[in-house]
C-alpha cells in the first residue's frame, strides 16, 4: 500500500518551496543527508530540533534597556551618518529615539544604500537586538530584526536557535521552518487516548508548532509537554517497527523442537567444568523457545569470559536431537577459527561433526565440507557471513548463532531467516548493552543475560592515582614482578604527539627498560600482524614480564598469569574501553590489580568515569553509566553500523519514555496485528512520518 495522501505536504521536496534556490537546496540536501539522487523534504526541517531560544519579549523604553539584554524597541528614525568616502572600515550609524531616550543602530560594511531603505528617516520601526555601549551611548550593532509597525506579527518574539552548517543562516532556516510549519496537515491520533490525557500532551501537529514557534521559552524546553510528546512518538515508531520485524521472524513459521537429552548429556560430560547457574538458566530459556511453535529470536548477553560459547554449544547439541543442523557465524575469520578450535575437541568427544568454512580453503576441501553439510552428515558449520552465500546448502538448517551482534543489523536478521525456512536465531554479544539500547536496537528480540563470572575468576582491585606517583608505582611493580607476576602497561598513543601532552607507548617502554631491562616489550597497532603475534606469544609464554601496549590489547588476549594492568592517562579513555582493558587481568587464580593513572586537571566527566571504575566491576552497570555520561551514539559504534540514531529524543532526558513506548507498541500489535481501522491507519501514518515504512510490508492481515 502506498503512503496516504494526507501526508503529502510533509514529504514535499524543499526546492518546491518558495525561496529555496539551487544553492540552498544543495546545502540542505547535504546537511540533512538526503539519500542519493533525492532532495531534502519538509519532514527533515520539522525533525531538526532547536537547541535553545532567544527571548525578544522584553519590549521596553530605551531608558530601561540594559547592557547585553536582548530587547525589542519601537523607534522613531532621526538621521543617518554613512561612513566618509574611502573609509569602508568606519560603520554606518543610524540615530533613533523614543519617549525615554536615544539609541544608535550600527552597521559595518553597508555599501549600496540598503540601510537607508530599511530604516527611512521620519518613520517608525520595531527593532530587535542586543544592547551595547559605545562612548557612553546605547547602541545595537547589526539588529536581528527591523520591521514596520504593520508587520510586527512577523517578528518572532520567542525565536528558536538551531544547529547550523557552513553557509546556512539562522534567519534563512527559521523562515523556512515557519513556512513548512504552516503546511502540516491535521493528523489522526496514534497514541492511546489515556496516555495523552494522563500526560497532558498536545496533538502531534500542535507539538511541532510549540517546539518551532513557541509562545514562551518554556514551551521549547526538552522536558516541556511538546518535546516529550515528539520524543515519545519517535520511540514508539521505532518500537512498532521492531515488533513488526519480530512478528515476521517469529510468526508461526517456526517448528516445535523435541529433545531427548542424549546428545546434550554427552556434551555436558565432555565439558571440563560444570555450568554456572546463569548458563543453566539461559539454556532452559532457549530450550523453552525452541520447543514452542514460534520461531526463536533471542539475544544472549554476557561479559567477556562469562561462557556464552558453552551455552551455544549446548543449544546446537539439542538441535541435533531433533535432526536439525546449526550454523555459528563470527564477524572475522580469526574469530571463526578460534571458535572452531575451542569447540572441535568437545564435539569430537560428544560424537558431533563440526566443519569450518573460511575463504582460504582449497577447492577440493571446500567441496567435501559443503557435501557433508548438504547431506546432513555435518551437524555444525562455523564461519563468517560467507555462510550466507548461495552455494552453501544445508540439509536441514534449524539454528543460526551469530557472535558479536552489533555488526549485525535488522536487515541481516531478516535476510538470514530466509536461508532456512524455519531457522531459529540466537545472537551473542560480549558488549554489555544497557536496557535502553537493547530496547532501541533489539526490541524485536527476547534477552538472556549471563551476569556471573566463570568459577575461579578473582575480583580485581582497582585504584586511581595521579601520574605524579610514577616512581612509587614503578617501585611497587618491581616488587610484584620479582615475585613472578606479569603486567600490562597501557598508553593511549603509539608515538609522541605535538598537540597532546601525553606520554607515548614508545617513550614509556624506553623509560621502563631502564628499570626492567629486556623484560619489557612493546606492542602497538602499527606493527605487522606477525610481529604483534610474536610479542604476544612470548608474553603468554612468560618470557616477557611487562608488556607496554596501546589499546590493541583490548580484545581477545588471554594470559591467565598476567595479574596487573596499569592504564596511563586513564582520563582519556571511555568507560567501555576501560572496562574492556581491565578485563585482560583477573583471568587466572591470582588476585589481580588495575591501576588507573590520571593527569591533572580532571574534567567532571573523567572524574565520574574513574569513580565508576573504582566502584564496580559489573559490565552492565558500567554500560548504563557510560550511556549517561556520553549519550548513546558511540556506545555500540552505532554511527558506522546503521543503528537508528534519534533526531528528537535525547536519551538523558527522555530515556524513561522508551519502556512505555515498548509496552504500548506491544499492546497495539497484540490488539490490532493488521493495523486496521482508524487507530491502525494512524499508526501507519506514524511509521511513514518517522521513516520506518520499511516495516509496513511486514504487517500481516489480522
């Protein structure tokens, strides 16, 4: 079905609006990131939220207009004093008065007589701008607005301030927004009437008006009813779209699986450890999903080392009991190979056949492995996204497990589910994602969380010290290394930088060698893979005691004997990064320590980050704090991976609305899965307005 005609004014291209020429159109197209070959549209302007307001309501006499105030004055124009010939640097002055006093209006670079036309001698004009002083005389330099008395209504007394781009002025943007605002059609209400009543929210069109043309500054605040309403609409559109995706993935195309426990018991016996309570809980949640007739779509979250792979293996073993195959997909070939190597001995012991498919296989070998999958002899395939390729056929693919979700957006989730007709989906992530973001990006999935660390993991003592204590730190480190400990020393940069006063990894390694000699090695991102691998292997073999590194050691390094990590210039790292780095120690049976060295002065945010690290090791708590401290954009590296960024909702202020939107979206589709009738039509309009119409074809009849 196509977009309802009533919405057409919102989708008008900006060049079709009076006053938008080619140059401005090109600027807006770039600024709003219009898709290739398309123009920016009216909605782009309406969704472009102001960051504040200028209040011009102070209409007083000149005598009561004080320095640095923004005022609106009604003036009588007395005379002009243009700059003398040949002195363009002298300003053009206009002298004016009212009953209470005098003021001059100052214009620089005013050739061409336009100032005389704007302010004709002997007439009255309303003038708005900021009051300054010059030689004891009040003046306004370059007034923001000058209008005749009969056009006073066109002067915005409360004027929104917008984020701008090079070449785009406030005046031009504001004027355009006001033009578009007048064309917003009356729209049907998509919210539950009870929500609107309870929260005293205005209708959608009225909310846009209050934000872009407020009558008082309060109307434009982030927590004002209008902005709250719009943020909620934005969240709701996203949640309805995710619920539609969920119902498509989960719709009764699943298979109710039956398990007899034979294979899973063999795997359990092969595991060198017993499963944690959290793992058992996750396995039973997953099995309940698989045994139901709907398709499974579940996210398994757990910090690094919490044992997600064991849960995945138990799930894949259960699928074999029902005669189905599984595919495990990793983001890179290295990780795929790592998974394969750790799973193969367990699979062998339990009598399961597992095959690795990477790009580097010789042709004959690849053919043999593909044949084993096609015939059903192989139970589990491990590989990268290449497992999607059309030449790969499974006899009966029942489960897909995806490692590291955030490279794996909604579109891939849909594409994947077409590979097997009834495929269940399990997505694993080691990034602790706060609930807010889980709802935003994975609102279509059920969630299992592994919160406990595997048995035998030691807590990590975290301390925060000034870099001035360097000598004390080195002395303490010397004592620990003499006792047999190994340590990481992390620096933010590889080599010294002119602009940042930060000790580089190379300098630090050189200084530490003076104390520890050849027990020190350096590893950083500019080294070749082979050189890095060589240093890491020597560190793992305990030939090197102290590894100086940049953040290349963030992921995938596992040296149980390393029990100390010193992070220099910790104030320069984000929370998620500090948490990942700290996770490099505490992997063995030795009590571990993490030392955060900072350089004065600390910003408030940096201080809050270091406090958080000191107070908790819980990845989820850290992720929540990270979200509060820096907003949601960076947390999942979302800018790169096509995650929905918000244009209206500001997480710090509006986050509490997301839960309500999630619940309302679920209720809406439960009561009206086909989105029919007046409220259903209104909900479809909401999806179009917030560009979630990709989800509209997924609406199932009744």
